[in-house]
C-alpha cells in the first residue's frame, strides 16, 4: 500500500549521493538504516505492518488458521492479516528463474495474447500456496513471496517462540511443484522439488539465497529443467544463528538414519519375496508390488503413498469422496517413443492435486487415503483388468466381512461375492459384474498382503486377511519403520485439500453461452437458423442435478417432475429430443467437438423440421481442488411432419 520498496530505494539513492563523498567510500548497513530512521520510514512501516492477504491468491485449506501470502491479482479481494509477532515465520521469495532451455525459442507474448504459463505450488506443514501464473520463457519472471508459518499445529498457540535448535528438528521440507498450463488449459507436471530450508538457520543475518536446480519428472528425472532463485529469511530475526557445522551434522545424521531404515526394509522385503516365491513357483508372475517410483524416479515402498486423509468440511461422505476422485482427470504417465510399455509413475499427492490429473494408481491412492480418513478399512488392490492390463482399484472390508470394490476412475462400487470352485456344478454361482480379473496384492498405510491362494482370479478370491494360507502378510513393524509420518523418512507429508476456487454459476453460464454460439455457427454453416427456447433450457436443470446426485449417491430422484414439466412445455404434435453428456473439463469447444461425434447429439444440433426450437443447459458441479463435473444437455422440440 505504501510502496515501501520504492520509498526505500529513493532514500538509499539520496543517501548514497550525499554520503559518498570522496572521504568515505564504504557505507555500512547501519548507515543506511540510520538514514531510513531519520526520514521516519522505518516507523511508518512498523506502524503499517499489516501484511495483506489476497483471498484469491492464498489457497483456502481446510486447516483452522490461515497463513499469509501476498500477491496482487485482479480483482483484489483484500483482507488484512496481522502478522503475529510471537510466532516464527519463514519468508520464502521466488526471485525469478533462469535456464528453462526448453522455452529458449519461445517468442515474447504480445499484450493480451493467451500464452502458456508456469505456476509454482508450495506445501509446507499443512499450508499451501500458489504463485501467480507467469508466461513460459527461458527466464520466467517469478516474483512472489510466501510467508510460511513455522510452528503451527505441533507446538500450540501458547508456547514460547521457537529457537533455532528447536527449528533444526523440524525436518519437513518445503515441497515445490512446477506446473505448466498450455493455451488450452491443459496442465503438465514440469518438476517436483523438496527444498531443505534449514540452511537459513546457519546463515548470517538469518537471510540466505539459494539457486535451486529443478530436474524433470518420469523418464526425464535426471535432466535439468531450469533454475529458480530463492531467498529465505527468518522472521522475526534469530537472536543467535547456529554454526553451519551443526546444521550439516544434523542433515548427515538424518540422512544416515533414513538410509539405514530403508536398507533394513529392503533386506526384509527381499527375504519376504523369497519366502513368497517358495510357496508356489507361479507366484513370480503375480502382480505383487512392494516398491513404486514417484515422479522424481525415487523408489518408495507402496505403503508410503497412503495416509488417512481427512477432507475437513470439503467432503461429507465416502461416496462423495469417490465422486471427487473420479472427476480428477485421468492421464497415463507420458512416454517418449513407442514400444507400448507402460511408464510407471506414482505421483506424490501434491503433484497429483496441482496438475489435477494422474494415472489410475494416483486415483486409487487418494481414494484409499480419503476412505481411511472416513474411518473405513480400505486397501489398494493391485491386479489386472480384461486382456491382462495392469490396474489398481480400492477395496473396503466391512465389520461383517462384506467386501466392496471401488473403481477410483469412475466412482462405481461393486459388491464382491466369491465363487466357490468346490461347489457342485449345478449350484447357483454369483455373476461378477466388476471388470477386475486377477489380484496380486493389497496394501494400505500399515499393512501389506501378498495373494497366495491357488488362483489369483478375483472371482474365486476369499478376502479372509487373517488366514495366512490365503494372504501372506508383511510385518507391520517393518512397514511402520519406513512409512509412518513423523519418522525422518524420505516420505513427503500429505498436503490438506483446498476448497474449490471455481464459481459454479459463473462457469456454467460461460460454457452455456459459448455452446450457444458454437451451435448457432454450426447450424449457419448447414444453412439452418437457430432459435433458442430459454424456458425449455431452464427446464433441463433438474435432470442434470439428478444425474449428478445419482453419480454421487447411487440414488436417482426427481425424474417424474422433469418428465411432467417437459410434457407440458412440448405441445401436441411436437417431438422432444434430449441428450445429456458428462465431462470433467471446462473447455466448451472441446466438449462440443466430442458431442458432435455422437449421432444422437448430432441429430439434435442439426435438427431440421417445422418450428424447431433449441435448448442447451450446462451445470458445473465443483469439488475440492479445481476438480469439477460438467453436465451438458442439448435438447430440441419441433413439429412432427410425417
């Protein structure tokens, strides 16, 4: 508000002109501070020191306290946040990037032109931040400051200010994820980096500048993507800083401890696998997955990808959680070149949420974590679908032994009733409706079981997890040593979910207007006029709401009223046709192109006849993060001329 930086620069320029007489060439920091004091600027700043939080810029997490993050985005809905002087903060500034060589050839974007952008997402100790999008360039112009609260949930509000030694024991890194958004709104994961911030504890004046080299993801995890310049500052300043030897010793100790734990787990896992293979030689072809690579190519135990995750007030029921996970986009990990091999990449949760899409493993891990948060006994199952395609899905075990499969990509639920191969041939057998064929192992954050039944076909599988002749368990202690939160493990902590930043009504209207224009243009090309019936469009709303309700709860309601309203709106001798369709993206042009591929929809959009009236209704249902379900219904009524 006061343009502090500008005023300080003016004063410094003036001071340097005045003071730098030939006799003293050196100006110390004290001299400059004295100059600012004399002009009363420091007092003004201290009086005005209310950091402004932008309600839009800071992602609203479900945590109790909001942290501060200042950013100037239009339109600014500004809210004042007093910095609490009794707390420690880490002020992280991103001061631009360089050497993003992939964008070396990119031309300067013209003003107003839509271009690809970079966005930086941060997670630190239950707080999440997002930078302003900046145009992709060889030297992207990141200029953002994030105020990370250092002692939050662990130490309570009434505790004394944490000192450097206590902060040295906070081993949570700052997880930074760089996302690229192209001109069509498609997102790609560029880099995922864990920043060790504690070097600032040993820095002079409590300020340090670091150049962070970001490496690519997946197959490119050894290739540099670019460099970010980051400045870290402790606020308020530390009374005494630590010596670099102390911080380095701490890092070395943590590293050794983690490496030793991981080594012991690896030894145990090898031994477990040898025993598993000795049960039956055919076990070596079963899909028993103990380790999986994350986006940085690091092998982690599969159990570490899952934690009980509570969604605060953002999701109310397990079925709503399943619906939320199913509307996050599905995209297989990208592979360079052919060969048909599946590139394996299990993303950390922050990378999955920030890019808003991922592979089936990412969906299954998130759904399992949310179901565990809702107090269910949930496991991720690793196996195959039809034609032997590897797949993961989620399973819950009821207290009565009932087994339910949840398909994380669609939100469908299936009850599992095993077929007993020893039954007489005429006995009635349940027909499996689920798409799964074989199952190799199941796991969650504490348990891991390998399937050692004679057949790994899902339909004959018995899920009696206490019977070691059917399921070979791994030691829970071994899993806990590498996967439990709070250990100085290499497992990143889970970020909280953020509320949706999408305004459902505004977005629905925008897409509907765009679709009307697209339909009118399409009909014009065919030599047909388009007359819109607003009343009929409005009548389609209840149907769209009912479809979404059915997807979430499995219960359909309100169909009679919809049919009745349509009958009243369509006069005798007229025909009504309607076509609903569902998308998980908000690109109207892409949705329209998909609709035209359906012969039913094409028939409505290109309808010929007497007194043709067209209708379209769009309803966007928002979910946490920026996930949304978009329902579109095209309809027409016309006089039947036979």
